């Protein structure tokens, strides 16, 4: 999915958030924002939004020297989500269809994307849980995904934000198997999960855990490692969490199920689902 | 009021809106946005937000050749507001305090700021009218303003958006006098009223009408004509409508009553009133 002009205000907002969390020095924040604006004035606007965001992230990192600005925030989000683990396990156990309940919880994790917000209240999480369990799920039939997972030799799960991976873990427990691999970002990218974050969430206990070798807040295949690309090509089913993965992989020819909440107008238009929808979308060419 | 980094996403959003309404040519829109981003990467960020917005407006105008991109939209807004004139006159006539009712209607006009939205439904206007009549008014006492107007030799009223001037007209009718001058922008600036727009709203029937000689979407004194600055300095009371005028004049030493709805976090922080408040604020040094 190519970026549109309407992505620019959002990318500037994101650049400012990353700059502010990377340094307290207001002059350095200003200088960093100037560099980000200049980069945006020159970059190829036909890239996907996460590719432009990756460029912004590189600038902020090189100017502020902060390697993983969201490290602490990510830990707080993961810890808050882990506190809810028993509650989530109860939801799945008591459900008449644990696979669908787990899938809905994985979407709940995507709803909860907290950005740089440090405090996560139990109420925040509880309201998101009940929203994810009650709101209609648009797109593909979850049972079709389940059947594809059952018959697949290899399943690749592309994670998204750090706190979200705790929710993914509950879903992954519904089809725990040696054939399942979970991939996280290869370097810090906004609040997306890296290997450390995914281990904090306990993902390594329910699946093989790898990183994709890239620091984009998405899955930009050309920026990923050869090893990741090999696993990606070999996977019979890919589950891609979050808008970033949709934006970067929507034109891929792999057998991908995108699982995300629609959070912006451009993705709403591109996917055909209205803002706020909870979506399980099978890639066109999958 | 100086711009802050949080203004940048908003200024980019505004730049895109102006670029899109100025030309249908997507390539030219992209080129224009690149120039705006480059300008923002280089401009003095200690200016007020409307000063930066003026620079953006100049770039869009020079690149697209469109002199007054909001001309048609402004006419539609003015026509929609004029249709409500009898209703507004009824509200004032039936009120136990026509001055306060008129002042509240003037704020209603500021609430209704429609940007590039072309269609204005009667429902839009009705809901805004009832909101403005019912919501508490923060800040100064309207009767203090009334008393200052009564004893002043000259009153200067700084208008804001085009459709809003119809609402201003109802307020101005409550203190109709030869001593009242209404100033609009000296050149097109977003959807702000120029002389043509103010005449469409009938402002010339209730007050002396002038322009400030500037194309900023605010009152940037250094950019205004000498004639306007003379009237500004001589005025005993100035009523300044909208956030733009507040952003550009909040550090002025003139006797200004700002009349606006708080529409962004920075103005909320700077003015001390929460988002969405209806505010009549007397300048600190007034």
C-alpha cells in the first residue's frame, strides 16, 4: 500500500512523538524535527507509510543517539498485559470456541496500541477486552484460517506492538505446535516488539521465536534478512498482525491472513472496511 | 503565542487541505506538499502558528496559482448562515439579555468553523446554536465588555472565518454605532473572511468595514497595513474572534477581549481553559 498525502500529518505526529521520547532536550527535538521534515520533503512518497516511518526512525536515532526510546514504555505495556493473563485464559477456557476467542484476544491487543502512553490502567485493558469479544469480526471466516493452520506444514506469525504480544500468546496457545514461528522486528521500531519484548511476553514458550532482521515498523521484505525471507516464502500460512504489516504486505502474493483493527481512513479505504472495524482479511492472492 | 512542535502535524494537515482545494492535479499537490515540508523544515519555529500558516499559504498559492481556493466554500458557508439569520434574530429578541445572547451567537460562529467542508446542513447550525446558548462561558464578564464598549470612543472588531461573520453581524447589531469598525483579512487566508466575504454577510450594514492589509490567517501586526495599525493602536476596545487572532495577539499590550472556542491543546494550555471551552478572555495587559 502506497502512502498518500493524508499520511503526512500522521507521520509528522509520529516523528514528534519519537523525538520527544528520545530526548528531553527541546533544542535537539526541534533540530530532529527539522531533519525529519526535510527528509519527508525529499523522500519517495510512493513508498508504504511504514517505509517512510522507518526513515524517520533512523533520523531520530542518529540525531538523538537513543537506540530504543520505547524500551521502558514497552516493558510497562507488557507488564500490564501480563497481569491480565489469567483473565484472558479464563475467557478462552470458558468460550465455546477457544480458537475464535483467542483470535479475538489477539485483535484486542491490536486495539490497545498505546503508543507512548505510559500508564495502562486495568480499566483500559478490560474495556478493550470486552470490545474485542463483542464487536463483529469482518472479513474471512476464522474457521477457514483454523483449517488452513491445521493442514499447514509451517505457520508464520508476524507480531506487532510489544504489549500486544501477550495477547498474541493466548491466541498462539490455541494452535501450539513445532510448525509455528513468530517473527518480531529485527531492531527497535516505535513500540513494536523486538526479541527482548517478545521474550518478556513469554512468546518463546509457545512458539519458535525469530526476528525479521529489519527495523521497519512493519514487514518490509526488501529490508528483512535472507533467513527471514526464506521462512516467509516457505510458510504455508502467514498471520500478519496490525496495520503496519497490512500496509507493507497488502500487495504480497503470499498466503496471508491480516488481523488488525482499522485505525485510519486510508486503510479503511484500501481494505474496504470502515474505521474501527475488527478485521480478519485474507490476502487477495493468497 | 509561539508555535510548538505539536503544531507541526496540524500545520501539515492544513497545508494538505489547502493544496487539495487549490488544485486537482495530484502531482502538483505532491510537489506543493514537498515545498511546504521543506519550508517548515527551515522556518523559524518561534513564530506564532498563523505566521507559519501564512508562509504555507504563500507557497501553495505560488505553486498552484489559485488566489482564493476557499472562495466557493466560503460563499456556501455564508449562504448557509444567512439562511439562519431570522432564527438568530429571534433568539436575540426573545433573550432577557440581547448583548449576551448576541455574544454567544458570535461564539457559535466560531464553533462552526467548517474548514473545507462544503455542505453545511441546517442541523449542523442548529446544534451549534443550542450548544453556544447553553454551554458555560468562561473568563471575563460579558457585562464588563458591554460597559467598556459603551464608554469607548472607538471599538475595533477583528473577524475570523467567512461563515462566522454572519453570526458576528447579529452580535454587532447589539452595539451598532459609528464608532465600531470591523476588520477582515487583507488577502485570502484559508477560509477567513475578506472584504468580499464580509459584504456577502452584510457586515457593511452594521459597522464600518476595513481590511487589515495582511494575508495571514490571524492578525500579525507586523504584516498589517499602516492604516490598520493606526486604527488598532487608537481603539479603546478590541474584540478579537477566533484562535488565530488569539495566537497572534495574545502577547499584545492592547485592550483586547478574545472571543473563541478552545480548539487545540496548545491554546488550552496557553489560555488556561480546557479544550472545547467557550471563552471571553481579557488580555493580560489590557
